[in-house]
């Protein structure tokens, strides 16, 4: 770092501690700017929270999430195509039902019912897998891009603005010992940074219709998932009802129960 750069860092640090300890006056930003900053900070927190909670909603098991993340990272490093899917609970339950249904055999009504439900659960797991892919591509990825690009850039601009504000206030307090040109340069840089940060925040907040569109896509994917799951369960219910009616002993058992009563 150059000598001038070290001096600026010293000025900023000196002003920062003076404000914290001595409560010296600082240049205040206008109310409109502060409101833009507040809304931008809330947007940043909202995006961060949505990314975390949405991932937890789709993939609730933290151990599996970590394992899946490591596997996908290794796949990218090695250049392998495709990614490992999250083991959906419906699929795990379906596997268990299919295994025991097969062991019970064709002569067992319980076994046949387990096979029916197991197949339905496997189908629901596939539908849930498609939901994961759709939400990641159309909701999570765009939010991550917003976080890593626009919000990160605005955060950097605000940090730079604060640094220039500290430098300007330090020189303003020592106006009698600071060359006029140096003070004017500090003012100019502060105003430039403020305008850049303001424009960045305005652009973000005025285009939040993009986030609304992404939320709509997320809800559409959820709706499609629940519709398909409902169709699978309705068909499964029909099968199970049919099996119970066709069970040879069901009418005899019903008669026996009526006779005993």
C-alpha cells in the first residue's frame, strides 16, 4: 500500500474511533437515502433467509444435504456429468414397502397392498425430485445470482461510501490543516460514491417485480407437485378400495361379525 493509501486508512480509523468514543459530529445522509439503505438491507436478509429455508424445506435432512453438496462439488471438480439426487422420504418409504410386499408374496393381501403403496410412493418421490430441480433452476439459482451479483455490488458500494465519508469528515474537522484541494477532492469522492450507491439501490428496489415473478414460479411448481401427488394418491386409493372389495374373505368376515354381534 502506498504512503497516501496508508494515510487515508489512518484518517478513516481515527475518525471512526473519534465518532465511537467522543461522539463527534458526522456527515448525515438524507432520509431518502437512509430509507433506500434500510430496504436494501432487509432485501438482502430476505434473500439470504429464503435461500436457507427453501433449501431446508426441499431437503430437510441436514446430513444428506451436506453429503449431497460434497458429492456435487466433487462432480464439478472432476468434470463428471450429472448430480446425485436427494433421497426423498417418499422414495425411502416406498422401497421399504416394496421389499416387504415382495417377501409376503402374491397370496398376501397385505403384501399386495404394500406393493401398490410402495409403487405410488416411488412415483411421488420422482415428482418431488422434479420439484427440487424446478425450484432450484427457477427460484433458488436466480436468488443466488441476485445475492452474489447485485446485492454484493451494492454492499461494496455502501462500504466504499462509508470509507469516503470517514475520510471526508476527518479532513473537514481539520480544515485549517488540510489543503483546500484535498478537502474538495474528498467531498467530490464522497458525493460520487453516494450517487453510485443510491442508483444501485434504486435499480434493485424498482425492479423487484423480478423477485415477484420468481416467487410466482416457485408457487406454480409447488402447485404442480401437489396436483400430481393428489392424482397418484387418488389412483392408489381406488386400487386399495378395489382390493378390499375383491378380497374373498371380506364378505364372509363381515357376515361373521354381524352374526357374532
